[in-house]
């Protein structure tokens, strides 16, 4: 089947693509408004884009009325954010953070998550997350109703049991991040893993 996303299937683009490009990692992004109010929201249009320097990006889509989501609005005014990774233990809480609360209402408190101070950015990290990336906005691309927010990752916080200090490696056998599958309600666990060596 060939589907034209510019004509017949334009209004199905999101549903079709978000069901196919899977699994996607989830960023539970914390930001702070100009007057200091904390916001948290999940984004699965998210990935790590490079390591030298370390960069990541996520993409809040504008609301139906063309206004930016609270996260995008906060990044535009304060230029900082924290990407908190999501594992099985905070899956439910992450989902709670997707509720549309009035601007300035704190999703973290409602979801039973704890704000912990970040080191170099103002938005807090989430204490329960397996890992948090402190980011400074590098730039935001506005492509139609998408805002692609690119961040320079300045600090990495990792739950103690996940870090092998001697080898300076992540204990991936203890990391159980979840992935987003078909929108809106499907997810996957990442417990079924296999190794495949690259050819020389
Ligand atoms: C797992 C998950 C992933 C999501 N990914 C995105 C995304 O990539 N882009 C987006 O605009 N909304 C996404 N949403 C919806 C937003 O989280 C939701 O609209 C939220 O209320 C936005 O909050 P804010 O206005 O505080 O920024 C996602 C929701 C869930 C549950």
C-alpha cells in the first residue's frame, strides 16, 4: 500500500506514523515558567541526537488553536529543561503528567512524583526517574505546528544502582525503560533483549 500523507491521508498522518515508528523513548520533561512555576509533561517525539556535544531533541506539537503547549512556552521564556527518563516504576505517574492542567499547575505533585533540585538549570529533575538529563536549549525549529526543541545536555543524573563507578558504565541489566507504541494507549517494556555483534 502507498499512502499519500499530503492529500488523502493527511489527517491520518499522526495516527499512522505514531503507530509505525515504534517503540519510541519517552521524555518526561520538566520546565519552569518565567514566574517560577514547575511543569511536567511526557513527549515521545524524542530522542538522543548526538554525543559530541551531547544533544537531544523533543517536539511538542502546538494545540488545535495554534498556541504552544506549556512546555514549549516555558522553554521559549527560560531556555532550560530537564529530560527525565521513564521506567516501569513511574509509567503510571508519567501518564498522569499528560493531563491538561491549567498553565502553572504542577503535574508532578498530582502524579505523586518528587521534584529534586538540578545542578545547573532551574527546572527540577524528578527524583523517581532512573536518569535525568539537565539541558540548555540550543535552539527551536518551528515546522508548521511542530516545535522541535534541541537541547545541549549539560549534566546526567543516574539512579545509584544503575551506575558502575569503577567501569564508568550503565548497568543496563537493571534499567527497565518503557517505550511508546501505537497512540494513544500502547506501551512496551524493554525486558526482551538480544545481542548482535557488528561485522568487522
Ligand atoms: C507517552 C506520551 C507521549 C506524548 N508525546 C507527545 C509528543 O511527543 N508531542 C506532543 O505534543 N504531545 C505529546 N503527548 C501529549 C502531552 O504530554 C500533553 O499534551 C501534555 O498535556 C502537554 O503538557 P504541557 O502543556 O504541560 O506541555 C504525549 C503524551 C503521552 C502520554
